[in-house]
C-alpha cells in the first residue's frame, strides 16, 4: 500500500512574506524601468557621480559601526570582557532581522538569542537593547521637533490635504506613544507592576496553556530587566557618551539622501540650493511617518514619504533617488548584514531548550513552595489540636 502524500499547505506567515516580497520587488522594478527611472538617468548626459554614491554607502556603514560601539559600551557595563567584534555581530544581526520582519520586530529577539550564546543574561541584554532603542527614539524625536520648528516651510505642502496631514500627525503620535510606553516600562516599577498584573489577568481569563509557568517566567524577566536598568542608569558619564554617539549615528543615517543628492550633481541645478540641514530635517520626517507601515522595511510607505517630501528637490529624478537611497539603507544593508545571520543558527532549538530549563526551575520552585505550604498547614493543625489537661499534684 502506497503511503499517502502529505498535502502541501502554505501558512499565513508564508503567504504574507510572499506578498511582501512581490510588493518590494515590484516597487524596485518600477523605479528602475519606468519613465524617469534609474535606467533613464544612466542614459542621460548628467549621469551619476559614482564615487559620491560610494561615499553614501560608507556613510551608512559608519552608522552601523557607531551602533556597534554603543552596544559594546552598554554590554561592557556588566560584562567588561565583551569584544567589539561581538558587539558588531549583535548589531548586524539586529539590522538584518529588523529589515526582513514587519515593523522591525525580529531584530531584538535575535540579538537576545545571540547574546545568550555569548553568556549574557537575557534580562540584562533586554535592558541594554531597550535603553539603546529609547535613546534612539529620543534623539530622532528631538531632531523631528527641531525640524518642524526651524524649517516648517519645508513641510507645509504635506499639510495641504486631509490624508497627508493625518499621515504626518498619526506617525508623530505613534512614535511619541511608543517612546512613552518604553519609558514607563523602563523606569516605573509600580506602573509596570500594574501592567504585569493586567497581563496576568488576561492570560488567566483566556485560559492560556501553561499560564502559571509563563506568568512566573514573565515576572522573573521583568524583575531582571528593572535591576539591569537601575545599574545602567547609575553611570551618568556613560549615558552622555551614549547620547552623543547615537546622535552621530542618527545624523549619519539622515545624511544619506543628501549624499545621493550630491551624487546626481543637483546642487548646481537647484535654485535655491538645498543644504545639508534641510535634508536632515526632511529625512527625519520621512523616517517617523514611514514607520506607520507595518511591513518589512516599511515597503511602500518609505518610498511614498520620500517622494512626498523630497520630490521638489530632485528635479524629476525622484525615482532614481529613491532606488539609490533604498539600496543604501535597506537592500544594501540586508546584503551587508545577511552573513551575520549565520550566528543565529539553531535559535529555535536553543529557545526550546531554554524554555525547558526555565520550566524545570519553575517546577522545582513550585514543588518547594507546595512543600513549605504543606508543612505550614500541618504546623497550624498541630497547634489547633486540644492539649491534654495537666494533672494537679
């Protein structure tokens, strides 16, 4: 009797990834072959100043190196023997998995896995990555607010219609709300405790499988996270250095469109000439508005935001500018950091093993707690028994 063949079935995640892949490739092809695209630019007399475009790649690469330096500083606060190469691996793993997952959600879990392989505790690693993200959010938010105040005229066209205004306002509010939530979770143990209790109530109400074990693990990780946060906040000098480095990192990322602008030879043609500060202000807007799109790399949203804000400055060369910019900060970044995904090999098996170890610890703690309660109950019952009356001499 022949064995029945297993039916091939696509999961929802696989279907989503296929759709995103088609969308991303479709956008890239469109910007390359359509009228006014990158092929037309190569055919034109002006062309591209290639060495300047290479400078744009190096600018982004330097931002990744700066990120690795910040990661190294955080990790060395508890693990002084951390090598810069290890911190660079953690950073590149974060860049790669953030690029291929919706809303950059896959970066930090993979970073934590890699750090656990380096014998760095999950609680401390999580605190480091969260603090680094908070600093990054603060810096980008500050630059965006400064851009609105100083160069509002550059964005006035974005507030002409209902949808464009909503796009900008919602994007800003989402970033502000995310930063506020991270601050509460990081620094207010009381509010975090209330949030944790709410999560526990929801888990029990929904009758989630192994809820007690998950709750115990979650509580332990929150406790470890806050302890690590307190330790990280003690050294003020270190925080100042970190803020300075993250500011440099953000400015390097925001500078890439300006380098693309220079590589097209546009400063000679544009009147008035847009300067570096203008590009920094505009690109800060592009970043926080495109983050509304819950797709890998904010596909579609990033291109739309770039075209909306930078269109008037690129004088009909917006399509090739988008391709050059996206290649440097997204496609090129994925290609550059993809080899580092090798260090996350076996993450599923490791996660399963880690969960089993945690469950064993929780089971042992539960057994000890039950035994202690049993002994306490027996002691109470013994004390409540009537004592024999003493015989008078």
